[in-house]
C-alpha cells in the first residue's frame, strides 16, 4: 500500500487530492468542507476515531481507485473558470433540480405523518425551507456577482480586484457555515435520518433525498472553500510577497 495520505494534512487538502475521501469522512461524521482547515490528526482525536485504521482505509481506497482506473480529478490543477463552470453546472444545477420536489415532499410527509411524528417532521420542513431560501439567495450572489468577477480576475489579475474578491468570499464563507449548521441540525433532529417503523415510501424517499442533498452540498462547499477561495487567498500572498502591488 502506498502512503498518499498522512495524519498531518488538512482535511480540505486531502479531499482536494482524493475526492472519494469525502465519503469516508462523512461516515465518521468528520466535517471536511466548513472544517477543511482542520488537520486530520486533530479531527481523529476530536471524534475519537482510530487514526491508524482510518488512514489505512483512506490509502487502501486511494490505491484501489488508482488500480481500477477511476478518474481522480484534482480540482486544484484546473483553471478557476473551469472550476466555476463545474460548480454551477453540477452543484447549483443539482440544487435547482431537487429543491421544488423536496419542498413538496417535506410538506406532504408532515401532513400525512404529522399526527405521530409531528415534532421531527415540522423541524425537517422548517429547516429544509430555510436551507432552500438561504442557498437560492447565495447561489444568485455567486452566479451574478462573485463568479463573473473571479473569471474577470483570472483573465486580467490585479491586486485591487483581488482585494474586492477576498471581501466577497469572506461573506460567502460565513454563509457556507450557516448552511453547514442547518445540514448538521437536520441530521441531529432526525437522529441520523432514522426511519420509524411506520415510514411509508415517501417518508423513506425524503430521508434518502435529504442525505443525498447533504453529500452533494458538502462536496459543493468543499470545492468553493478549499479550492476556489484557497486559490484566491494564495494569490494574495503571492502578490504581497512579490510586492507587485
Ligand atoms: Fe455555490
Ligand atoms: Fe457557495
């Protein structure tokens, strides 16, 4: 087994290098997107996870992926425009597609199962709708204001443009934290999406879709926080280091 991933690396950097690590972190409740700056060793300690075991699992999974020829896209090597194109067409498009049906279905299960599971389902309904509203506004801000500025900056970089962008991404980063908190709260109020015995097909499908939404959102926020924003912050350091300001 080759050692590609070590305990001294940041969670976000590991997922940049090996995106499939996100599924393994998720299984252990390790937050790699909003908590991407955390060192793996510290996360393992915080979650009382056997470090040797988890690092072996990560490296073995990496080796298997390489052997099977699974394409491992290192997003830190693509241009910012390509990354933005991927985020918008994959992750924003996904949310736009699932939001309407989940709005309808979270209301439907509250209506049908409210009598026995009203407390949980009312919270799911409320939290999901808050998440939808927050994310819709957030994505409009990204697509209409911030991302076009990043593309423009990439074509013609300047320290002035970068300063404006850094202020914008700080705001987006705060919003990611708020969204991350809603996702965690959804998992908490549903007791990790545990289904009651009388859960019908729709109830089951809503809980499955919400978990899929969680995975997709984690990957989405990870690409913005740990790849796009980190790239811009590194550019600022380079500008300041070269004193070409
Ligand atoms: Fe986004
Ligand atoms: Fe975002």
